[in-house]
C-alpha cells in the first residue's frame, strides 16, 4: 500500500502512538477503534498497519515503554532507608505528574492485555514495586519504620502517590514542590517514622 502523501514514518509513527495514548486514556481501550486512531492522526485506517500490527500491540507498547522509562529514570538508592524513601516519593510524584495519560493506561488497562503481554507488563510493574518494598524492608530491619506488612504498604503507597496526577494541576492552589512535601510528610507518618 502506498504511503499517504506527506506521510513520513519518523513523524507519523510517533503521532500514531500519541493518538492511541490520548484516545485510550480518554475513552478506554475497548471503546477505541483503529478507525478512530487513524482519524485522530489524519491518515487512512490502512496506513496504521505500517506502524503497528494491531491495537493490542499499540496498547502493550505504550504500557511497556512507560514502565521501562520509569525504571530507567528511577534514582539509584543512596543513604539510609528514610533518605531512600524520601527520594522515591519525590521521584514518583514528579515523574508521573507530566504523564497523566500514560499513567492512567498503565494502571487501568491491564485487564485488556492478552496473557503474554500482561506477563511482560506485570513483571516490569513488579520490578518497580520491589524497589519500594526493599526500601521499606530495610527501614523495618533498621528499626526506622514500623510496618507490619511491607507488601501491603508498598501497594498502598504507590496507589496514594499515583493518585496525585488525577487532581494536580500546575495552575492549582499548591505547587508541585508543596504537594511533594505534604505527601512526603504523610508517607513518613504512614511508615511509622515521626522524628
């Protein structure tokens, strides 16, 4: 099939991914058709298949790439458990604040992945969760944290921190720095560190 006039793979490919991300985040994966993605990009539906074999692959690649970027950007642990936890909290909020669509898809569209893709994405999510849980375990072992079940606290903290980008706006009442500071205070208290 001939490429649409004015179409360039290095331009149209990223546009396809951006359109899919926007539409999946707004309407949900199941409600978005390849025709809708093509219309958003401004190409014929058949042209999409030059950039992706199917909608499932688009969803998987968006989720995988987001999580790989997250893991790559995650700071190397340094300092004691409290310092590591503070770094993690700040990183998580700041990294996700600029990526609301990617975050929504990564957390809400898992059910739409086929089994093989789910296994891959779940393994990436687990690597990220493990980083936080290791910090919590180190804090418990050192006596800095009073946490009964590190797995439950890990999942609760990630859910709490991820929730920031459902309501945070740059033009809002609080700056991102102020939000990070308040969330850090809540997390510190949640793990039983009050000093």
